[in-house]
C-alpha cells in the first residue's frame, strides 16, 4: 500500500470479501439485464456475475464470472465508461449508410425509453422528429438522413481493454423455441419456475458505491441470510419451489439451455406461443458443463459446442442429472406480454435479431448505438454492422466485449452456439454526453 486511498480500497475489498464468505456459495459478484437488466415492463435480465441471460452461449470455456480482469478494473477504480477513447467517424471500420439505416428500428426502440434520461433527450427527440418525416407520401427515413443525423448529434468512441488494446471477444445468443404445456404430464415434466417469494437480494452498492452492479442473493433463515437453494435442491423430487411452476417443458436439456439464453418461446400443443423471459437468478455461481465434459474427456474442445453438448446429453441420459447439478446456478422466469417482436432485454425494450447486442454496462452505456466489426461464426467472412446495446449478460465483461443476438429458432441457435470471434467495437454517444472524471 502506497497511500491512504489504497488502504481504504483494500479495507472495503476485505469487508466485501467477508460478506461474500458469510454468504458462501451465493457467488461473489452478482449484479443486472441490468439483463439482465430491467425496466418497465419489468426488466428481463439483471446483470451480472450471475451468468443468467446473455451469458456466453458457447458452452466451451465461457468467460469466467468475477475474473482477474474485473479485479484489476476494481483495483485501478476505472469510472463508468472510462475505457472509451474518442475517435473519428473515418476510424470506424466498414460503416456506411446501409447498415445505419437497417439499425434504425432498433435505435427507435432504444429511444422509447432513453428519451426519459437527460443525456439522451436531445438525440432521441431529434430521432423521433426524423422518424416522423414523410417522403413521397409514405413514412420513410432515408439512409442519407440517418447518416446525417448520427454525424450531427453523436461523437464516436472506440472501446478498449484495461491494457489499452482494442480487440475483444464477440459471442452470440438467441431465443430458443421449446415445446411445453401449462399443465404437468409425463410428456411435459420439467418446470420453469417463477421468481421465489423468499429470494432476497442485497445490492452491494448500497454499502459501497464503487460496487455498482454487484449484488448477492440468498434466503432468510431466522435472522440470517443463507445461500439460496442450488440446482440440485431446486430440481429434487420434493422441490422447495413446488407451487411456483410457470410452465412445463418436454426436455430438461432445453430447460438448461433456456436458462443460459435467458428468454425463449414455448410452443403449446394448442398452437399458442408463450414468451418467457428472465426474472431472476438464485445467486449461485455459474459453472460451465462444457468445460466439465472436456476435463472429463467426454468431449473435445472442438465438439463441445451447444449442439455437441446436447448430442452428448441425449446419448448419456443416466449421467445427465449429475452433470447438470455441477452447475448450481439456476434461473427463474416470467411470462412476457404476447405479440412482442422479440424478447425483452436489459433496457426493457424488445430486442431485434442481428441488430441488438448485450454489453458490459460498466464500460458501454446501455441503449447506445454501436458499430461492430467482427466475422461470421467459425468464419473469416466480415460481419460489420450497426447494432444497439440493449442487453447485458453474466459472462459479458470488459470494454471490448459483446454478445450478438441472432434472433429466434434453430438457425439462429446454430450461429449463436458457434460464435466466438475476435472483434472491435465503436460506441456512438450524444455530443453532450457527460463522463465522470473520477471514480
């Protein structure tokens, strides 16, 4: 320790560590969507270190919650958005009028809630004005007008890592389609649970402001907060959550991967489709079953994709329960309004396939337009487009880090499960945006 500030920081870290030890397996760095996560209508995701929705959907070697990089960030006390570096429009690799225009609907979704925030009111007001313009007798926003709008109202920033580099990891997620029923049967035996009434959340920033986005969860036993039930306890025959079932699914593997994605569509036998979204998480730490299978020699790194794990599970049903219980993290769901164009993200608005991403809200403002320069899954084919930061995720940590939303269904799932690409990110913020100069 070289100075008083170092001493004070270490004291707080020790106190936080003591609290975390008391809460044991609750997991040290639970935080919030934000996802997850959430707004009116109730947010679907609460971001993080919890590995709920928006988590790294590639089960092989996902980013670790509360990893060393996060610890280093805490040690140097980086202010919110402190890794963004001012750039020029010409620096953005591949930006053009076409990809700005195709992102416009997603940007208007963001503005539906950002307009209520002072730093975004001017740009969103101007976007609403532009969106209402009439061209050739029809409501239409031109590519030229959209580009002029962004150049007039926004400054461009490049995202960087703590070490100053500008390359990071881009993964993908999607909205799965499951088969289910509102009543339990031999066919539909695996429940999705709603948020338990006895789940208690402690926001750590209420004690230490620098622990913004961090939280722990548990349940009260007498006057003590103890870890919440883990996966094995929740999925036991005599589940402590009996009576809290939302809907029943035909396949436990699909339930598991739904918890990783954070939201999905459930197809009922009647033909009705039910949107379900992230409600909360049990506070237990996330443990990658893909990594476990690799360590056990059951799968290689090359075939431990989401589909590879599903194939292994179907061929090893007697080993499946034990494997799943190695991941004590458990996600709870809620039914979302019918007719949504996509699942609700952390910003509280529907997210759109191939136009929305999950980010780390510590380093990128939730709701902001981004330009992403990466490649297609398992490919060198360029993927360069404007997207909107409308979600968060438990494994989405760091300055140059994003989870690309591919949409719903099998094809989207195949792309999401295979995506683990290097990439660069530029962020567009209002010219009047005010950064904190001190942590």
